[in-house]
């Protein structure tokens, strides 16, 4: 009668395969501690042969011993050369990351553009500020084009920039022309035939 892998016990760490898991199961049945230690060392040697690319990693041997403990479901009573990994640490969930819910006035521009505008507003008038304002305005136009494919009027960008800066940055269309971005056609996926 054939035995399929789907009918067998699920692998604890599939990257080592069924043979390693069978070796660990055999090691669990050994009653003599010295035999179990020798068996565990031979299992680690087999695991090293399965992952030769990781030999240069200084923590590689420690990881293998931890994996041996995991495969045995922490039932293997041997002399570990390192502190054994605790089962509870494997089941722990990471702490929840606190995301600041900030009100973004124009979502298509994002929070980073609002911060850039605030930085430019706080700067003294001059060449450096004018250069930064030009870069911000061009970036805003590019972001707006991602949302509105039909095109964007420069006046709309200047109006949004004045609103985001609370009136600190006012640009007249005669003073500045923004870059004209062209939409790039998406490839059709069809290959052209050579003539």
C-alpha cells in the first residue's frame, strides 16, 4: 500500500524534509542519553549538509540546534551546546506599532509634501527658498498627475501650495512655469515582429 505525504504527520520545519524529521523521531525513542547525544550530533551534521551556503554564518550552528529542538517539539532530552530556545518565545506576537493618525489635507500629496511646504514656509525669502518651492511645486504636479490623468493646470498647483502654506507661499503664473510631464505609454505585452 502506498503512503502519501498528505497522509503522514505534518512536517515541523519543511525545509529539512521528511528524513530529518524521521531521524529526530528515532532519536526520541533512544533510552540511553549518550546514544541520544550522538544521534543528535549526527542529525546536526546532516542538517549542515542540507544548508552548506549558511556555513559562514556565525550563528548557523546555534540555529541548527534550535531547529532540532523545534522539530522534536522540545521533547528531546540531550546536552545542548547552547542555551535551548524556549517554546514560549516562538509563540509570542510582536508589540503593536502605534501609528499616528494625522489629518492630511490633500491625500494625493501626502504628509511628506505638507512637511516640505512647512519647511519652505519657515525659510527666509531668497534663492534657496525659491529653488525649494519650485521643486515642491513640480513634485506636487507629478503627484497630481497620478490621480488626474487628463492633465493638471499650474494654477491649481499654485492654489494648493498657497493653501498648504497658509498663504506664506504665493506664486503667480507669470513668475514660474512648472515642468510639463508626459504620460508614458504602458507596454502592451505584444512583441513586434522583425522585418
